[in-house]
C-alpha cells in the first residue's frame, strides 16, 4: 500500500496569500504546502482522505487517474471544498462513493446541493454514492478494512482512519481513551501538528509529540502544518527519532 501526501498544510495553505513571512517566501519545495489530504492506493484500490480546495491540482501533480472513494474526516472547507472537481472521475467511472459522518453528509448536501440533486439535475454535475461512517463500525474498501477512529477538533467530532498498521488522524485536539485502543501496534501514524504555539482546536508540536509517545508507532509523520512551524529543514532537525515532518508529494510504502 502506498500513501502519497497530496497536501500537508493548514487551512490557508503555504504560502499564505499576501504574506511576507520568511517561510511563505521560502524557495524550498518542502515549504510549499497545499491543503491537507492523502492518496492511498495499490493495484486493487485508490482512494483519498479529504478533498480540499487544492484537489484538482493534487490529482494532476500526483498522477492519480482512478478514484474509488473519498473518505472525509470532517466538513471544514480545507477538507471538503474541492468536491466539484471529482467531475473527471465521475464522467469516467460514474457515481463516486463518499464516506463520512452523517453530519458531514448533511453539510455537503447544503453546500453542494446540485451534486446531490435527483430531479432536473444539470448534466455536467457530478454524482456521489453516499456511505455513512458510524463510530465503532468498520467498513471495507477494496480488500482493506477501514477502522474509523473518533477524535475531537475542539468541540467538533472528526473521524481519523486506520488501515492495517497505518493510521491517519488530522485536526485532533483531544482523543478519548477508548479510541486510543484502536491505535495499538501501528507501523506508521500520520497526525496533525500546527506550530509550536498552542492552538484551541489543533495539536501544537508538543501535544503531537506527547500523543506519539503515548501511541508508540514505529514511525510518525506530522501534517496540517502552518508556516509558523518554521522552515521544513530547521523544524525537522528538532524532531525526535522516527518522527518526520511530512511534505507535499512525499510517498511512503506501508
Ligand atoms: Zn483542517
């Protein structure tokens, strides 16, 4: 199984529009971060977690040509705003399966009403096949069992997903003990770390590292990173062994 980091930035992306911050001005490709998403694939399946405003660019850059499903973590725009750009996949493949919490599906129905329209639908609009993700109910995608892991983004429930010994958690601020049980014996954990300064709804670096120390995966990658984390190369130097800052277009094999 391959995991391709389509985007590793926080909600505004890096560079931030109009910013003179040195990280936003950096020439290092690893300091350019699109909105957070991963593409997970092998010869049997190809799906993404989240579909943010950079989705089109991410599909072109990664070379993804088949989309079996989109798994949503939550409804915030940096994770969902690219949904219209599934059109080329829809034209080739038909309805694109989406997996999300009922609350997220209801939110998408409001914001992308034309996608969910049944009567008098505009011919160019894409369609999706709705699959509700329910806490503590695993589901199967291709030949993989997906384990939803519930985390809290401030007061908002968010799903992370475990697939084999890989787990992807974004926008975490807190997690309950019962959900932590689902993260035992991981080879690779991806988790959000915004910046060094604390934040009300996202792990800062210290919280992310404490979480990693608790979960004890073999390797961890940090994502959903703000320009305030500093330059990639410098921030990476400060991390413990087997903890890495993810960067856009990094691909790992699990
Ligand atoms: Zn986010």
